[in-house]
C-alpha cells in the first residue's frame, strides 16, 4: 500500500509526437525589406494601424544600412501573420512558417 499511486502523474498514454502539437498556434517569421529612402514611411505606417507589434522591440538592420526588419508572430496562417502589419509594410514582407528547435 505504501507505493500506491507512486507512478501517477507520469507521462501520458498518448505518444510524444501528438503531445507537443496539441493546441499549438503556428509561428511565422515576418521579414520586411525596404529601400533607405522608405525608412520614415515604413515606421510612420504603424501610427495608423492597430497592431500588437506596436511599441515592442524587434530586430532591424536600418541603422547598419541593411533596411530589413524581422518579427516573430503567432498566427493561424501566413495571411493572418501579415495582417499584423500595415498594408504598405505587409506588401513588402514575406511570412515564413517556423518552429523552435534545439541545436545540439
């Protein structure tokens, strides 16, 4: 009787492949590219667009001359991911489905 339920709460009967995917929302890497003369327009475009990406830090290469911006977002589709961006920015952006991996 002492060990009754000792293994309870252990790994579920469902295989690990399914367990990790349940309810997962896909992630997308948004990569935006623009010309140097467009920097001001790109940043100003966000002022008239409600987005959870506003007022958050992200990666950009504008100050080093690359004029690209990257965001990682969760969305059910590439179209939904692009909808986080103002139209002017979205039409110059690619959305790539990505997953997090552990590097050995």
